[in-house]
């Protein structure tokens, strides 16, 4: 494993008084008096508290070049006062924390919120950073440091923050041999040679990065649980798993494991994995007892069952509620959760079979089970009904189950969106998903509120995502792909933040505040998702990728396959008819006006047209263009956009950026350009040959 790493957005580069970092420098100058003295309440000693203090001292030390002093008493007239609301913490005769908050504000904080506020009392002037709990304090510290880094702290400090979501998780798809399923940034930082690595330095650094954006849970192994990983829940491997849990605990993050539904059978304990067999139930209870002996705050199990050839309850004629509840019962005495994935579909479909529609599968399987799951089960649902395509509709399963906890699964790793060789900033895509109004309880039943448990009163809910990191020096393969990991965390804390705000924050923290650099990176990020969509598969149809690798174009790669992923292009037209009258009826899984919107050719939004309808190439879109002309135009435009980025990147003064990052991004942009051209020419040529229709502008098509 590569043990060298970049500090990503936690660089805390020293701010100089002139040139780069001017805004930060002004903010720092104004706060200088406060920053040199940190005063903390007495008697608090939890590890998370210590982490918070370490982060604060380290961050300030690095940004200002001066180590702050730490004390329990007030000596200076200006200082930073840190602690938790639970500390009755008095600093000498100065009321510290409780008194600086109104009761209503204190209530709003919840378990993980914090307040950052300037207070003037009895001739002292101080900035309070306080959480209700130590975790809240840690998040408050990271927020404060972010304000310093991005030069925003010069405005009067007065904020109260709490996260929108209860579970804010990442899923590692890491295997113990060190490989990462759909990993595009090197090998695992967790495993090597079928063991958990002995040196957890990089894992600790990753925990810092995650905590700095508010992540509070992590499942550390691939959802496809192979032979060796099946043993992670046994006493043979639990001591090592516990070491990893210790690292994450220091940063307020709970550890979860993906489990193999057939584990009792495969580990030789039982002759079946039938969830209704007492011997199987007992086996899982014993495993739970083992796990909690090693990891008292273990989060729970993540389960991919009856999905893509993984074992599950169907083998025994049982359903998903039977399977999930059996595991939930084993974890229940300890407060553990079962995160049960809904990515269940027929992956052995006959392509000749036009009735079966993969998009329907999750809803058809799970909706009828509403009310059957125990309350420590959460259904984990991918954002779309297919599989993390550049464009697909929102899964109609969100909100469709009133009595079953739900959480949303995004994919940070760019499996279908350029594999971290292309820039594709995904926050705008995720925001569209979160803002989607399902109408399940009438208008205003948005996905963002459903998975916060605010539409139906779910006991547990939240958001998770497949992580994008590996042991590459820069963590994410493409330097600019760090923005997706960063932005993911920020969005989960506060989904009201705009994609631009998040991108700007990340860019400032990572690249300083040189205006030309910041503007160039910001523009590239903000244009990147539409650009990627432009030169890849059009109008929501998806899937025109090289099978299995999912990088580069292969229009018919999946067309005659078993995966349920078709576009049905012929000489007359293209698209999947998912309407009620003539198609698969998928559109009817949406509620009311949404079902009607998608079902009708007249109202279906252009960007999803081919997901819902099969149309002739000459069909006229709302944009006024025909489908075929749209395909040609977007594919030319996508490539031109990447060419523009390269011109802008070349125009940057090289000393405004370190050479390593400058060159790295340039190389990736060049690769993106080549790949985009390939996409353009393959797609345009394919559809020109199929349709025989000329490009109106007579550009080169082969
Ligand atoms: C996709 C991906 C697989 C992954 C699966 C899942 O199909 O290509 O590698 O295992 O999703 O989410 O389980």
C-alpha cells in the first residue's frame, strides 16, 4: 500500500499576508487575538473531545504558523472557548457555554449540532465553539477551521448548525486482497494480502477527512462479500476489525460490516442459511454477541442479498422481510442496524423478453413488504431504478413505504461517470435527486425529506454512498474528484447548500483563493456533469458502455445481454417504452402527476425521454430539435467543452498552483478529451448509420 498521501482539503496551508490567501489572511488578522489561546472546560476527557482539541490546535498552528496555548483558565482578554453543553464548564467566574445559547437554539442542536458565536462578557471577548456532545464539538471545530481556511471568519461569528440526516455514511467496496470493486484510485487503504493492514495511518487520515465533512458511519468491506471477508464477523478477524473501529471512533464514526447472507452455511456452522431455521437464527445471535464483545458500539450489517448472484432468502422460499428481520433480531439487543439493499433484479434476463423491466424490480419486490420489517431494518435504495447512470429518474420506491425505514444510496466512485479519469462533479446530480418531489404525501414530499424521516416518521433514515478513495497519493485518482467526496459530506449535513457553494468551498480549501485558479476550477466542476452527459449516452437511455468495465462507448455492448439494460435502437428509432398503455408500465410506479408526466410523450422531460419512451429519430424534443440532431449536437458540444477547459487550464499561470497538481489535472484533461472524442464519434456514427439521417451542420461523422 502506498503510504504517501496528500492532505486533500485539510492542507491548512499557512496563510501569508499578501498574494495568494489574501482573504484568509484578513480573516486571520482579525481573529489573531482569539486564536492564540484555547480555553477548555475542565474534566472532559473523551477521545472525541481530545480529537477536537488536537484538530483545532493543529489547524490553527498550521494556518497561522503559531501554536495556540491550551488552558483551563481564562487569562487573556480574548480567547477561544471550547467544550460541550453538557460541561457545566465555568471558566473562573465566566459562564462559558450554556449561557451563550437560547433554550430553543440549544434544543435545535440535537446530538451532533454545534454553536460558534462571539461573546462579550465582563471585559472579556471570546469565541465559543460548543456542541451538545463531543461529536458536535468536533464538527464545530472543523467548521471553524473551514471558515478560517476560506476567509469567511471575518464576518461576525454567530451560527448554530445541526445535520439534516441521522445516518451519514460511506460504503467501502474494498476486498481483503487489496482490490476495490469499482475503485479508480489504487488499492485499498484498509486491506492487503487478505489481512487488515497493520499500519492504520492512512485509515486515520481518511477518518479525519470524513469527520471533517460530518460523516458518522462507514461499512468497511465490499457488499459482495467473498470467502475471506465472510470471516470478518468471526473471532478470528474481529480483533483486527476492532482496531479499525477504534480509529473511526476517535472521529465519531461508527463501523459497519457487509455480511454474506450464507455465512452460517459457508463457515461450516449449519447446513442451511434459511432465515426461519432456529439453528441459523442462533448462529447469527452468536456472531452478534462476538462482535459486540470486540466492538461495543458496532453499527450493524450491510446486506446485498438475492442480488447479482449473491445468496439470500429466496433460496429458501423466504422473502426479504424474513431475511432482514432474522439479522435485525440478532443485532437488536445491542442497538445494531440492518442496512438491507434494494438492488434486487433479474440479472439473468432473456433479452428477447420484452415484458420484464429491470427498472421495475426494486419497487415490485419491496413495496408489498411494507410493514413487515423490524424497526432496526433500513432499506437502502439506490438513487435511480437502474444503476448510477449519468442520468436516470429517481427511484419510485422512495416514500412508497410508509412503515419501513428508508435510506438513499449514491455512488461517489465514478463507475459510469468517467471513472475519475474524467471530471464529473456529481453534486448537481445528487441535488436533483434530493429535490425530487415524490408526491407520496401530496406536494412537498421530497426525497430529501423522506430520507430524513420527515415525511413518514421513520425511526432510522439517512444517506449512504459508495466511496471513491484508494491508496493513490491524491486519494481519488483524479485530483478534482476529491470534490465529490467532500461535497457528498457537506450535502448530507445541509442539502440546502448549492452545488456552487460547495464547489467553491472545496476549491478554496484545496487550492487557495487565487481568483483565476478558483474561477477556472469552479467553472470546470460546474460544467462537468452536463458535459459528460453530452458526449455519452443521450436523453436518459444509459448503458452504452463497454460491458463490465463501464468505461468508454460500446453502444450494443449490453443490447443482447442478460442484464436488463437495453436501448432498442433500430433504423427507425430508439428508447425503452415504459408507459402503461404500450410499455412495461414502469411509469405507473410514480405517484399521480409524476406518473402522468413521465407516461405522456408530450410532457416527459427531454433529458429522460428515452428512458420512458421509444421514439423515431425525427421526434421533435421540447428544445425544438429532433432526437437525432440532439444526439449529434450534444456530442459535438461535449467535446468542444472539454477543449475549452484545456484552453483555460493552459492559460493559468503555473506558479499559482503547485506543479504536481497542475500537471496531474492537465494529463487527466487530455485523457478526457481523447475519450470524449471517441464517445462522440462512436455514438454519432452508430446513429448516423442506423438512421441514415444527415447532420444538419454537415460535421464529420464516419
Ligand atoms: C453495480 C456494480 C457492481 C456492484 C453493484 C452493486 O452493478 O457494477 O460492481 O456490485 O452495482 O451495487 O451491488
